[in-house]
C-alpha cells in the first residue's frame, strides 16, 4: 500500500486515482471529526468538501516530509475555526442550549447530549484539543503539528478543557 505522502506526490502530478485513494482513507474520519467539532452534519459536509478542495489545490505545495494526516486535520481544524468565527449566533445558541438545566438522570450516568453541548460551549482552542485527543486519538505531538502550537500548550489546553468539563459535573481536579 502506498504511503499518504507518496499519494500526495502523485496528486501533485495530476493523478486523480491517488486523490481518490486519500479520500477513501480519510473522508469518514475527517467528516466525523468535523461533525463533532461543528455539532452539525450539514456543516461537517460543507467543511469536508472544502477540506478536499484545499487538499487538491495545495497538492503541489505539500511538503512530503510532513505527515499527511496531520496536514489534513490542520486544514479541517482551520476551516472549522473559521466557521465558528463567521457564525457567532450559532455559538450563542449552543451556549444557551448548554445552559438549560439537564434532565434528571442517575449520578453515575452522563447524558451524551449534555456532554456534546458542554463540549460545544468550550472555547474553540480547548474544544479542538479535546476532540483531536479523545475522538481522533491523536498524540500530543500530532495535535501540536495539526494546531501549529507547542506541546506544552497542548497539555495546558487539554488540562483546562477537562477541568472545565469536570466542573460542570461537580467533579474536582
């Protein structure tokens, strides 16, 4: 099986089959990431399409010494970040939803809808590291590359995001 980086070199040369192979490998996981990030399937669909357009347009400038996975998630993250900046009213609506009192549930159970709403209300920089780590399974090094920030910043943002989520459930630490 050809590496992602070899496929990108082929895409840069106009090989449409190489681009199709990359799409087959990454479309589902990047879409799931974008859907969790945006909280909306339609937004995720649009963001995924734009991500692949940018991959195709930027193929010639892709540095094959860099990992494709980190690069594509970086593109997707930046597009999701831009979406949130353009749609402040949606972010306010998600915060209003998260501020509603949760439905009665057992002390040991966590309502997934409530958790999604709490994640959506996190600041974008905390939400991004949380999603990349726990939903995409990326290492700190990969997250640092995707977000183009130091590993120490990854650690502090992840710690802050987890602390913020725990505080909403009355858990300290």
